[in-house]
C-alpha cells in the first residue's frame, strides 16, 4: 500500500519567533564516585503564534486546502521536561 506525503508551509499561518518562560528545580545526591540527579522543568510559551489564514497542502500535482485558523484564536506552546542522570567528576580531586 502506497502512502501519501503531504507538504505545506506552516510559516504562512504561524509566527517564526516565540518568547517564553521556563521554571525548574532539581536535586542531586552522592552515589559511588559521582552523583545522581533528577531535574524537572516546565516551559510556558508567552507569544501567540497564530497569524491566521490557511495553508495549502501539496503532494505532487494534488493540492488540498489545509486547516484555516482565526487570528483571534491563541496558539501557545507548553512543555514538561524530566531529566535523570549521573555525573562523573572530571580531573583530579
């Protein structure tokens, strides 16, 4: 079964630059010769990325009108990051 790949330029409806804030906390504790750590971060987009309009999706000679966005609707990013790791010391003690 052949699959179709649709291509569209989202920069027609989305802004290229975003400003945001990141909040986080972490802790580490000694383990063997290094230390283990766990960190958490929350990223919150402050910019409305929506310019409004629509984008055309193309596949070769096929063209479909893609989703249309209203410039009054807000599109903002947000994300959660959790990191776990182990730190080894570099150099002499």
